[in-house]
C-alpha cells in the first residue's frame, strides 16, 4: 500500500542511509513509499551491508517497522530473499520468533513491490 513517508520514516531512513540525499527511486522516478526496499535495493551492497544498515535501528524502531509490515504499509515484496532473511533473523533476535514467523508469512505471500 503506497504511503507518503512520515517524519519518523524519514528519521529511520536517514539512520539507515545517511548518504541518501534524494528520496526518489531512480528507476521509477517516483518518491520512495516505503523504507526497506530502497535501503535493500538502492543503497545496500549486499546482505551484510543491508544487515548493518537495519542494525542501526533500535528495538522500538523495529516494532514500528513490524507494525507497518503487519498493516501492509511497508512493502517487503521487492526484497531479495537473502535480504528478507537478514531482516527476519534480526526480528527473531530482537522481537521473537513469533514476530519473525509473521514477517516470513507476509514476505512469502508475495505482496507487490512498492518502494
């Protein structure tokens, strides 16, 4: 579900991608409408880098992201499987295996890419 990024979203994005100066997707020319796909697909050099970037978020931030994922506001559909795995592992460590299983189920349901 496309959304306009909130101030909190922009704060999280700036922590994960401090080098981000433009909030526009290069391929579509549209503004980013979620956080994880741009971090994964436009700024991360691979799964380790993606993990380091999302690792900059604290537990409260992950809860916020989890809530966005649950309500469909945060897209997971464009994440490569290896980056989705990194995210799910981090959620399991920080928020528990139940939350991680939920995210895996949402990821596997194949929501459309909406970055």
